[in-house]
C-alpha cells in the first residue's frame, strides 16, 4: 500500500509539472505579459531547484529548457533592445544543473549564447563555459569539444583555438576519424603549417584508404602553397 501511495504521489507530481508547462505555453500564446513578468526568473540556483523538484529533475529540466527556447525566440523578435537575452544564461545553466546529461541543452544553449548581436547576446565566453561544464560531467563526450571548435571558428574567428578543440575531440573515445582532417585545415588557416603537416603525415598512415588519400592531397596542396607560417586570423 505504501509503495502504491508513493507511486501515485509521483505520478501526481509529474502530471502537475506537465500541466504547469502546458499552462505557461498557453499563457504565452494567448496573453501578453507585462515586461516585468518577462524578465522574472523564480529559481536561479541549481541546488535549490534540485531539492524542490523532488525526484523529477529530468522533468523539471525539460520545463526549463522549454522556457529557454521561449525566451530566446521571444527576445529575437523583441522590438526593444534593452535587457534582451538577460535570462538566457541563467535558464540554460539551471536546465543543465537539473539534468547534467542534457546534451541538447549544452549544444544548442551554447550556440544561443554565442550568437552575435542583434540575434543573440554575443556571449561567446558563456557558450564556451557551458560546453566546458558539460565536459566536466562527461569528459569523453567528443561532441562537446567538437561544438567548442565550431564556436571558436564561427564566432571567435580563431582558427588555432578551433584546431585545438577539434584535436581534443578527435582524441576522445569513439570520435569520428574525420575530425583530424578538420583540425588540420584549421591549423593551415590559422597559419601553423608545420603542425598541420605533422598531423597530415600521421594521417597518411591511417588504416582508412580515404583518409590516406585525403592526407596525401592536402600535403600536396601544402607543398605547392608558398604561404608563410603567419597566422591568418580574421578581424574581430
């Protein structure tokens, strides 16, 4: 009887959380909120939220992830540029504190944070910090290091930092083999041709024929290109 009562209580809490999320979505769709409500975040501490959510951390993380997406979308369309995206980092940080294994929240949350103004907050530093937070929980999840490479390449315009992250990802278990050629390309674009050549020469010994052929072509391109070893960073 006690087990049945406890189970019913858990089901009741889960249903209540689901209804709360549905109510929030319906309210946002049909009723316009005042600006003070738009920028109100009731919980900002992951430990407090973890205690209040009982055993439904993953469910609460889903609710806060929905709020994260809603906030990001609404702020992209906002007419006023004052205080935009100010809840984005607290929301996604809270989401990943409730569920430290929420892969999508780390990856897309980092992209949301790094998106330059006016379509995002332009906080590359926070996007990087979020992915590093994920790697502290899962040190061998190569996708997080891969996304760090993308952030440095797309938003930081730092090819050498991108190369380090792609190489970091390639060193992790089960990482795809194509990450090293990408890292080599970043090294070439960043001006470190010597490091690129060393990496490509190692790839020439790969067991995969297409990797060997790719490495040979890229080494041939390097030998024909007289560009000096000067970093070619884009202006920020």
